[in-house]
C-alpha cells in the first residue's frame, strides 16, 4: 500500500516551529516510503483563517524545501461532503439530532462543574423522538457514541493507548447552521484523501479517540497514528516566544538557512545514534517512525545556531552572495560580487547566521568609501593617518599583491620604524575594512586588489 500522509495546518497564524516539525516528519516519512505528502489547509473556521496566514504557511514550507504532492486541498471547499457524511450517519442510526437549547447546555456544564466533573453532554436526545422537538431550535447532529468497551489506539510513538468509551460523550458533528465541526471534517477528509498514516503533535491524542470512533461508525478503516512528542524550551518549560516559539519566517529573518532549520527540526524528537549533522538525502534514507522518541524534545537555540554555522561554511558561495546582497538591500556590481564570493571563505569561518555574514560582507561590498565604524575611527588618530600615508606609498610599490608578499612588506615597514606588526596592521585594517575585526588583513587586501586597497587608504587623509 502506498503511504499517504498529510500536513493539515489551521491558517490562523504563522507557520509555527512545532507545526513545521510536524510537516517535516510527514514529508520525510512520505519521501522515505516513496509515498505521497498531501497538504490540507484546515480553513473551516472562516472567522479566524486569513489569506495572510495561508500565504505564510505556503511560503514557510516552500522556503524549508518541503514540497507537497498535487494541489493543496482547502477544507472549506468540502463542507457539503462533510454534511453528507453526517447525514449518512443519521441514516445508519449512528447519529441523531439534538435540540438542546444553549441554556440547557450551559446548565449541564454548570452541573458537571459543581460535581467536579469534566463537562459532558448527557445524551438526552439520543433516544428521544424528534416529534418532541421544541419549535425554533435548529438541531445539531451528534454522534451516537459507544457506551461501553474501550477505544484503543496502537500509536506508532506512544504505544497502545486506550480510553473507556463511557468517558466520551456524544460529540457534535454538524452545528445548528449545518456546518461541520473540526472532528467531522478531519475524519471525512482523512478518509477521502486516502490517508494511511497520521503524524501530528501529541496535543491531538485525545481527539484521536473520537476520530477513531467516527471512522468505526462509518465502517471506514482508520489510518495508523503517530503522535509526536511535545517541544519544550531548553529549560524544560513549555515552549514560549522566549524559547524560540516563533514562526519559520522569523528564523529566516534571523539569518538561518533552511537546511540548518530542517536538520535541527529533524532532531527534535527523532534520532539516528549520535548523529547531529544529517543531510536531507541521508535523512530521507534513514527516517522512520520507530526512531521517534516519546519524551518531550527540547528546543535549543545554541544547537540550532551551531548547525547553522556548519551549513553556512559548506554552502555554495554564489548562493550565499545572493542571499547577502538581498540582506544588504543592494544590487552589487559584478566586481563587488566577485570580491564577495572570493572573500566568503574567510568570512564564513566566523559567521553564525546570515545576519553576521551580511554584516561582515560589507568590507567587500563597499567601494573606495568603506564606512568606518566608531572603534576603527578612534584608532585612526592623526599619527596613525600620517603613518598610513607613508604605508600607502610603500605598498603602492610592492612588487606583488600576494598575501605573503604583502605581509613581508608591512613587516618590513614596521621594523624600519621600530613598531611591532600590530601597531601597523591594526590601523591598516581600520582604514581598509573600516573595522577592527576582519579576516587576515593580507587576505582581505588580496581580495580587494591593489587599486581598491590603495583607494581606501588614500581616502584616510591626515
Ligand atoms: N488543523 C490542526 C492543527 O493545525 C491539525 C489537525 C490534524 O493534524 O489532524 O492543529
């Protein structure tokens, strides 16, 4: 049987990091099993679903490199089909119309609360004749749930979980206005889409019992289930914004590469020995549900950052140059782009995010007038400027522009003035890069080339 999975986000906000992991696990599962990964937008809550949220989800998935098979399915287009199934259940005697008024329902809730019990519907219309229906109440349709026995789920992650059917009340399938509830829509869609395996967060586990009852009532085969562990913050507390519970778009903005986030999310609840760095192709080959852990996963920003630094170091320089130009908000001319690509090997060693990298890349993106920061400017006092003027002349006659020769030239210049290397190289760096920290200044000068280096030096007139 071909594996068919789905990612079913409700478009009420951004693509949250937890949802991104759910999407990714489904995607890895489908790709590993050469199955299908479907996308279903659960937009039946018209008041809370927005086009902006739908776009954020589609963009987030695309950026992460998670592609879905076929067109996305919008749940809101399937309302008639959902209602049809509710009516089929009525016809089978597995559902009934309930004419309770809102007052009755709230009285029921109050009573349960007074007894310290969870609110539940008492089934009062289960066997009542509809001829007794009060006038003017639009009935809801409820499932006639089983009163005895257990509902059992053999969850691929959580193991066997069961609930006594007596615990589950007769849930609403169709509201008074004829619209389906979430429970009904999910089951009908999972069935119609031929889903074989549901993979979702363990916050959905309690829904699953009700959903399985609904599958059984329709005599449909329920999919297999796998409920993923929760994601906690690094301190073990419930994940909040402070812990990194932000949208995928925010990670992008913070300068993370999609492959780093993908690798990181994969490790949140799934493992392969001690492997930390797992390329996507490798993950597809290895991924299955057996290695998903049951205990909560901890989101660790430092680990994500370390992975990002790794992926930056191995990323293609042409691609990085494009991403950096985007961040700098400039179209680089061809010479600047070439400098940047050539200089990236040095810059990458220090960068942890694209934000760092773009900032350090300014030393190559700029022309003769490189911006001088406050620290560099403080170092460039009149004495330093006078010395740099002499150094400029000295370098202008350097026989070659190779790093080793430039270093020898600067060392010779320093020795002749009884200065140590740093006393010359630091002002030189300040003038040429506008900063006090950069890759080796001689390497930087090679990338900049003779003309641009001398032009920057010349721009620092005493
Ligand atoms: N729409 C639900 C959510 O965003 C997921 C439903 C499901 O995976 O079954 O939480």
